[in-house]
């Protein structure tokens, strides 16, 4: 508690915890506990399952290319509506039921996230992802103001298009959380997932990694499952950006955040410089 007192901890919220009511309530209680224990939590969320469900309901085609959702202009309207109007409101309401100090902010607000359309895949080949962007700039002042005022910011991962400022881009929530953690000078980034942590040889459950350096993780990156790659990249980017530690933990376990922050052993895979 002394180590993180007064420090910013960025938590990327996602996975089963987003769609399981009991896990959502436990998450909200944990975030409130962090705040009242002297930590300054910032929550960053995506909303993949909610977006997929709404696109299906509205019969708007949806497909994934190179691990990213192709986002047409019609799909972008749904992304904006779901992230800012549904997921953020549910999350803010859940936290406020425990600690009435949570606020919702979009990445479009006050130039928080500025992005440019993603046109290349991981190998550098041209790819059409529609309105999907890579973050090129972060202005954390709107979030820092909420933190300084004692509030708990809840951030929706939508960005302004730096080339067409009136347009929005869909951005990866993992990478957004890492960029924000670095910009805020956070002491820790926590990534909630649906696995116990990082495995060297998945599906060998005995190969769980408890701690790893960013350089070791870079070497391991090409061998990982595709679903883990954005989270691992985010951890590397956060640590490279000055965040002391990033952690990948199992969001299916109630109160996993408290175990990660307030125990010496932690609760997943820790990434350090």
C-alpha cells in the first residue's frame, strides 16, 4: 500500500469480466477499493463482445483482418454508440454504486487520443481495415485533471482522426491503455484477460511466466498466440514508455486486481524493463 500510495495505476478492462455481472461488480468494488486505499486508478475499456452483438442485431457485416475488426463507416457509428453510450455508462454506474466519483471520457474528448488510419499489417504489407487507427499522440490533460480532482476516469477507446479531425477511428484498447499509462507517468499497467497470464508454451499450463523483462518478451513475441500479441505489445510499449511495471492477469478471478497490486507475489505475469 505504501508503494502505490498516490500513484496512478491504469487498468485495461476487458474479457469475460465485461459480460459477467458478478465479475463486473467485483471489478467495480476493486477499483473503488484502490481509490480509497490511496491509489489513483484509471480505467480503459474496449467492448468487443458488445460491439459484435450490436452489429449482428443491426445486420451490419463484421469481419476480422490480421486480428483487427474491419470498421466500415456504418460499423464506426455502432462502435461509438456502444463504447460511449453502453459500455462506459454501465461501468461508470457500477463503480459509482460503490464510490460515486467515476466519470466517463471518450478518447475523442479534448484531443485525448489522436490517431491515423492503419494501413499496414505487422509485416508491413498494405491492409484495408476501414476506420481503424494507430495512436500517434496522447494528450492526457483531461484525464490528469480528473485524477487530480480525486475522480476515477473511465476511458472509451475511440480516437480522433488526426488527418480528418471531425472523423473518429476505432483503436485497439490494449495499445490505448499502454499509451495512456506512459503519457500519465503511471506506476503500473494492469491488463485483464481470460487466461492466467503469459505462457511460454501454450497450452502447457506449467509454462506460466510469473515475471519477464521487456527484452525477453520481445524475443518471445513471434511464438505467441495471435490473441495474446496485442496485450504483449501493449505491455512492452508501456514499459518502454517509462511505466515501471505492466501485468497480465486473469480477469475471471474475482478481486484479481487487489491480489496483483497489494501482494508481493502478484497474480499473473509481470513485465519489467
